[in-house]
C-alpha cells in the first residue's frame, strides 16, 4: 500500500512540475534555428535521408500513409545539455488485424542519422507506459506532420 502512495506522490510532483514549467517543446525562434544549424542539426535534405533509411529498413507490412514533421527540438526537462534537434515520421501500415500507426524519431550528426528511436516504446523496467507517454510528449508528440509522398515513391522503386 505504501508503494502506491509513493507512486501517486511522485506522479503528482512530476505533473505539477510540468504544468508550471514552460512547454518541453517550446518552438521558439532560437530552437528552430538550432534545429537547422550546427553539427547535430537536421540536414536540409532530411526527407530524402529518412526515405533512404526506410528503404534500407522497410516496414514489414504494406504502407498505407506516411507523414513527416519539419525539424523540431527535443527539449528535455533535464536541461539544455540533453536537448537535440529531431525530425519524426508517422507511418500507417496494414497489419494482419487492422491498420496501425507508429512514429519513428530521428537524430542526426553531420547530415547522417545517428539514432532512430520509437518515442512510444514501452519499457517496463524504465517506467512502462507513463515513461513512454512522457518521452513521446517531449519528442515527436507535439510536432506537426505533413504528407510524405517521397517515402512511398522510394519504397516503390526499392521493390
């Protein structure tokens, strides 16, 4: 019973701190500038770089829809040293049960992808669903998405 109260108290502290702090993804002018400048910046041709990544690692199921975000910032609540420019793609695929949508985030260095991550990954050892929701809320969750026809074209020519 004590552990439930501790967990509830921790949850309340985190939620109140997030409510009082400015948005974790504050898309200010300086954040947008940082997302497009520097060695860790999202390259200008990020749409093609991400399409090549998916061509090398295609989805297991038929692609129904693809969306991509413009460059944004992953502003960690842990401080500026943990922040990074990112771009995210949202894919809808036809699975054996029903259409399923998932998101993949990308970090870059010198114009190349250094990390492709699932912001909604549920790791029970790292906090489970709550941590997955928190990570998604400070990475790909608040970004805007636009159509991504280049991905369908790239995957079609690959097959």
